[in-house]
């Protein structure tokens, strides 16, 4: 599994230098649904999942603090 | 004499050409703005969010891994973002969590009527208030952004203080971005033990600040992110957190029942539970957690995109987890977008976990292990989530109020609904809504 993930990440990074996307070509990428940040209404889901599951983090949200957080 | 006539024709033609030109511009601008939302940099934003969450299950850690987990929680949250100019921005969020919990009502499960005046009623519901503020400053070329944040939250048994720094570096073409963040949370806990343990001198009880001993926890987090535009339809974000916790990691009111030979047939009525060997949950005072997440967004076709997320997580409690989620937003028209969502989560059990009555005792009736918990959040489990959401966001807003020197635009409504089904029987539902305004 770890090996597969490593290969996947390397493949992604190697793709990075392939295409130079100009600002005027980002019409699709700039759409609200294409944003890489979590949606504001998704904040609550992340919080719930951090309480009800043994793991948390890497969601761009809070990683500690308060009762219930693990 | 012909010359003035020509001039007159020219004079008539110019406004006509102008109006055709203006019309064409308007049409193209409308079409353009429908496809490509225009972002006004100096807009101040206010978001009013609300969430309702409810759950029910039968593995409450307060009663040792058996008993009701019924809980309802209402969470209003307000986020205000104010850019002072094109470089400096302040964002403030203020929120409230009001919850009622059946299991917390059992902290004093077997205590006498004399002592039940203290925690039973109060602990069945609680309110958590929280406040966070972030200041960010971009450089003039807008290639980097740095900032500082502070936060505070308060509830009956926990006060939490937080602070942090962030730095973001973007390439000039904005195709690549590196983000670094360091945060620290300092939590102060009142040590509320199960009622059975608060009768003697060893543990106190009451509702005053001085009635409880206190303990603290420091959570330090370092976050690194890398985002990259791959093609005009594809971009990704890798996030890694390194989280180190030091201090109290157990919840003192969580019970753990041991394997002492007593059998409890019905935990709600069988008083054998009083005689059964029990201790408050005990966990190590340090924990290292490392999650690695990958988000991949792909513009699949006209009106349809894919939001994919995968996370691998490991820690020194021996929990390993995989998370995979997918959302498929479909743009129904220029102002409405809807999406179904699905999330799959699985984890291994923490090495300190055992179900009710399964932790071993020594021959002298002491716990055989140094650390023990019966909290099913730390058990081996699979959690599935299904749901969907929508976003209403017309180009010129839903409604506009004009004032003397300003205007307020009701810009967005976002909604989200999710159902959780956990493999241990816990069922939960969550509804969230956001009303977004700009002024």
C-alpha cells in the first residue's frame, strides 16, 4: 500500500512540470466546485468525524483543542 | 449641400453602432460571468452557518462501552472576513455548540441521591463557545501570504487556548503553492471522574471551579501543503500534519470494566455492574499522529466535476486508517449546483482498546495492562457516509439591499446533508446550512 502511494505521488509530481497553464486558461479551475479548500459547510462534518473516529487531520481544519477531540 | 446630409447620416449611425456594440458587450459579459464567477477583491464577507447533528448507538464509553450514545448538537457559527485593503485581511469566527448527551448523564450513574445534585442534570447538556481570529498579510506581488491566529473555547470541563502562524508561497503564474502552518492548542481540563469515584477523598465533586483538580494538554501541529495545477481541468493538493500531544489524553469520566468473572446481563437494570471491577479510562500522556491527505479535483465535462479525497493516517496508539471520499458537483444552471457525496473510512483498533468486561486483571485484582480504554471511537471500525449538498449562487446575488454609502448582497445559500453508518451500530445524521453575504 505504502509503495503504491509513493509511486502515485511521484507520478503526480512528475506530471507537474508537463503543462504550463496560463491564467486565462483557468476558467474551469476557478469555479467554486473546483476549489481545493474544503467547503464552509463541510467544516462541521470534519469536526464530527474527528470526534467519532480515531484519526483526524489533513483536512485543512482544526487539529486539536476542546473536549472530544482526539 | 450633400455634405451636411452625409454628416447627418454619420451622426445617426454612431449612436446606433454604439448601442449595438454596447449590447454585444453586455451579452458577452453576461455569458462570461455565468461561466466564470467574478471575484471582487475588496468584498467583506459574512457567513452565517448552522449545523444540527444527532447520533444514537449502544457503546458509550461513559458506561464502559455499553449503553446509550444518544446525542443531539446544534451549532451556529458566524464567520466575518474583512479585507482592509488589497494586502491585509482579518477573519473572525464566533460559534456555539449546544448539546444534550444521554451518556454524559451517566457520569453519576450509581451515585446516591445526596450526591446526584451535582453532576447528573448539568452533565446531560452543555454549551461550548469558541472564538478564532486570523490576521493575514500578502506581499505587493501577492506571491506570499503570512499571518497569525489566536483562538479560545470554553465549556464546563475544558478551556482551550490556541495560537498559530501560517506562511504561503505561490509561484508567479499561481500554478503551484506551498503552505506551512504551525499551531498550538493548550487545553485545561477539570478532572470529572465517574460518580463512584467521587464519594471518597480521592476525587472531589461539585459545581465550583475549586471543586476539581485540573490537568492540561498541549497539542502542537505542523502542517505542510503543496498544491499544483496540472492541466486546465485538473489540480491537486497534498496535506501533511505532524501532530504531537502531551498531557491528559484520556477522558476521566470514561469507565473501563474488567474481566473479573461477574456477568452483567442487562447493564441498564442489573446492579451487578456496581460490584464489577471498574477504573476510569487510562491512556498514555503523549501521542504522535501523522495524517497524509491528497485532494484531486477534476473538471470532468461541461457542468460536471469530480472532487476526490484520500487520506492515510497512522499514530503511536497503533491506529492506522484509510479515508476515501468523492463528490460529484453538477452545475444545473448558472446559479444552482448540486452534488452527491460518499465517504468510506476504516481504522484498526488502538492497542489499548478492549470491549466491555474484556480488559484483564492480575491475581491481585489490579489491571493487567498499564493503559486501557473501552471507547469505541478507538476500536476497529468502518464508517460509511452518504449524502449530498447544493449551492445557490446567482451572479448578482439572491437579493441586494442598498444603503446610503453601501450595499449588502445576499450572495449564497449552501446546504449539506449526511448520514453516517458505523460498523459498531452507531447511526448519525448531520444537516448544515450557510447563508453568505457580502458588503
